[in-house]
């Protein structure tokens, strides 16, 4: 087990870019999670539903954010993780994952996290991780 990451309030997590999102990413995630809603694979259905095209499952980019966080802090140090979906993710989107430590108390760091497409947030999240 690796030691907890030492951080102080104001610490910026290293940014990660993921993408562009492809139909293959969405199909593979659908197969893994069993989500075969046509919004994720049928362009005509997605357009009829009011979207510009197929969209990724929210849990797909939430999982990307969780993976990035656990790569940085260590999954064994994660204490809480919650997300709020703000906007859909479409084919071709490049996501920028970022975060900041907003507080530390009793060796637990409170973080705010985000996934954004350009200037548009697609996920807002918060997490608590064990720190040194």
C-alpha cells in the first residue's frame, strides 16, 4: 500500500485530458455495464430525443473522474466520492479533469473535482481522501 498524498488547502491536482470520446468507448462501456439505451448508440433516436447525436453514459465519465482521482490519491485512501451530472458528453468531446483541495481536517482532505468540455462543466464532484 502506498502512503497517503501530503496536501494542503489550495493544492491543485494534476490535470488530465481524456478523449476525444468515440463510439467505440461508448459501446465498450455499454457492454461492460449493460446500458443499451439507444441514446448511446442510435444517432437517429438521439436526434429525435432532442440531442445533436449519441451521448455517453454519465457513469462513463464519472468512472473516468474516479479513476483519475484514485490514480492520484490511491484507491485505498478514498473515503467518499459523489458526482453531479451537469451536461451530456457527446462523440468527439475531449474532457479535462481537474480538482483542488479545499480543506484538510484530521488527515482527511476535502476536494472539489470537475470534468469539463472546454469551458463547459459536464460533472461537478467532491471527494474525501486520506492525507499525510
